[in-house]
């Protein structure tokens, strides 16, 4: 599929305008997000990076319509999101599989909720499971699967209706390094083949650079966008690309931004005086 080069104008798919979110509790108000303004192009892969508690997940939930912003608005294809948006898929850090349902039946959960005929979706579910390396595991239960296999099932479940928008909230954070690398490659392949719009959240600078067209770096709470980085590395990408000078330069820029905000303080220890 022909792709728009990074930095080149695309049709706007998601528009976030002056978004703010304040959580209220008995102990008082906590401002999670403030003044978020950005546009995400159709078919673009964007990633949010920042410290824990900076509102990355909250921002994702506002895009999905699962939580309402206190200020500002989210639009998807020009329509304001005022309630849960159904034409998207979500993958969370935890796979949230139902233990009493097989892998295949977990993937088919969404069509069942919509009261659609199971037979109309079984072939699609099987195709997804095979595509994500789960052939022969369709009838196994979650406790019979490894962590990486469980997360593959969760991704298949999010993709069952072929949504044009995919939201992913640290989906690989709990996995071992090798499995994480493997799923990074599978996600990059999926994106290249389908051209979906992907909004991704991670704490991993390396993962963000490997997957993204653009990276939004967020500040501590209240979360704001402090830098936007265009990743102009060619696609498809290989794990070996992480060893190139260009990849290292993108990673270093993000680390420097975080260090300048008072994060990654360990990086400055042991430096000789200037």
C-alpha cells in the first residue's frame, strides 16, 4: 500500500482542540490534561510518550469517548465525540480476556455484543488468529496461552470489525523483551498492510521511534504536549534499524527533552564537569 511520507499533509482523521481533563474526588480536583491541541492524519501512526501519570491513557480514553473532557473537544472525521465511539478498536496493557472463553470465542465477543450472527464473523476471526501466529490455538483458553499469545488474541479482538482507527494503551509493556520485539514487528506489518490510523501509548522511547510517524512528548501532570517529533525513517522497518545513527538521533532527542523537564535524572550522573 502506498504511504504518505512523514511530515506530508494528510486528511485529518482525529482533531483534538484545547483539551483539558480534571478528575474530581473527595480529596480534591486533579488536573490530568491541559491545552492539548493536535491533529492526527488519516492512516498515520502516532505515539504519546511521557512519564507515568501525565495523562496519556486519559487522553486515549477521551479520544475513544469513554471519558468526557472537562474542556475542549475531540473530533473524529469532523464529528465531535460525545459518547463511546464504536468505529474503533482498543487494546489495553492487560489483555482482559475472559477466562471461560476460548481464544476464538474471545475474538468473537464484539460481534456477539452487537447481536450479529456468529457464522458471519468466524472466518474473519480465524483469519486474524492465523495472521498473528495463533493457528492451532483457536480453541485454547487464556490460561493455556503465554502472555504474548494472550495479547495477540486481544489485538485480534480489537481488529475483528476491521476498524479504521486503532487505540493502543501500552499494549506490550508487560511482555518480555523478545516477545515485545516480535509484536512490534507484527504491528508494523499490520499497519503497513492496512493503512489504519493508530494512536499508541508507550513508556519506551525505542518502541515509539520504531513504530511511529510522529511522536508527541508529554510533560508531567497536567499533561501537555511539549514536543512533536517527525520520524522520517523508511518503512518497512527492521529491528536492525534500531542500531542506525538516524534511529539513535531520534531517540536521543526524546531523551534530551525528558531530561530537560527534570526526568531521566540518572542520565546526568557521572558526567565530568564542563
